[in-house]
């Protein structure tokens, strides 16, 4: 398995990073994940633009478009050029003696790898989810590598043999530990607005566009936790999750067996056609 590290493509065992890398010490870095389907990256421009805008938010100077050729080279070296695969990109602030403030004249560490991944045509996930208090920080719009909050909240779902943990903060649902969250009520789709309490998922943006083009009413308004028993459907979105129907929220069963809601199904079918 090949890894791209600071301009070179090496075997993963030979990819070495300093223990003083601020990504390791502080989680001071960002990442991005995108999927190649049928020889092209799905919404590549949007993924790379989010990474670039994240870097600007945390003051790391790096031009993401310089990665385009490097990505092609990495895929070639990994024999994945024409294969369905996931690409992981991580950029940290770089290596410097430990100090909190941003060091001057520091060079970002750039790492990428790709793994084969064929996403299912038909999404058969019928997710059981648990609800938890969103105790993460208040800049969830930054796709940072410090995912301890997300990791701890996701681990709880695993303990309960659930697919995801959906999160609420100040009485409203925000998102899930590694996906965005949508509800359907009386034919209207609801999702939390893209502010600092959620990551603005690329799949989320695609689903909002699909709602517009299908004539489904979509409101970027958060659902209050006390409204949970009044919803008709719920689903999760993410790059590898795609659009996953939610079957059960805590003890509240929305659908039995393989059933899912009509709006979720319509969006899943329209999503398939984009690939
Ligand atoms: N929210 C969180 C917290 C995430 O980690 C992710 C990505 N895994 C998403 C939402 C979905 O984003 P995207 O659709 O861009 O994969």
C-alpha cells in the first residue's frame, strides 16, 4: 500500500512523520475524504473547495489545487486509477517545537492514501441510532483531524450495536458522529443549517440540491428534540454512507423490516443517477 507524503510516494511502512508534527501533538490539521466512482471523483471540486476553505479558516497556507496531479500519481502507484476507491487527504500545520500559537515559517505536512472501496448500488442500510448530547466544541464546521468527540460518541453507538449516534445541542438535533442528519415531516425535509455546529457535508449539499430539483420542500431548520416522535422519516448522509435510511431512534421504531419512507427512497433513487 502506497502513501503520498510531502511530495513523495512511498510504501506505507516507510511513511514517517515527526513526533513533533502538530497534527500528532495538537490535532492541528484537517482532512478530507472523497470517493472515486467509475473513474472520477464524486463532487471532487466541492471536496477540494471545502478543504481549501478549511485551511483558510485555521490559517494554514497551502494550495489544494496543487494536489490534483499528485492524486493522479498516487492512484497510478496504488494501481487504483480506474478503480472505485476512497481517497483520504490530511494536511497538518507541520513540525515545530511544541508551543500553542502558530509557529512562523512552518511547512504543512501533506499525506494522502487511497483504498479500494466499491459503494453499494442500492443502499440497504436500515440504521438503528442512539441519541446523545453533542458535547463537541463549537466549530464543527472545521473538518479537523482531532475527532475525539466524534470518536467517543460513535463508540457509544457501537456499544449498543447501532449504526450511528445522532446528536443534539441546546434542544435541537445537529448531525451525527460521522454523517449529516435529515428528518421528514409531512412531506417536508428538515436539516440543521450549515453553521458552526455541523460539518457541511458534500452529500448534504447534494441532497439539498436533489430536493430542489425533485420539487421536495427542504427547510434548513433544526428539529427540536421534543419533536422526535412526530417525524415520519429520518436519514443520514455522508461520502461512504451515501443516503442511509434510519429505522429506529433509541426505542422509537420508525419502520419495520426492510421498509423505508417514500421521501428517503425517492432521494436514494435520484442520488444513484448522479454517479
Ligand atoms: N458530519 C460529520 C461529523 C462527518 O464527519 C462527515 C464526514 N464523514 C459528514 C458530516 C458528512 O460529510 P460528507 O458528506 O462530505 O462526507
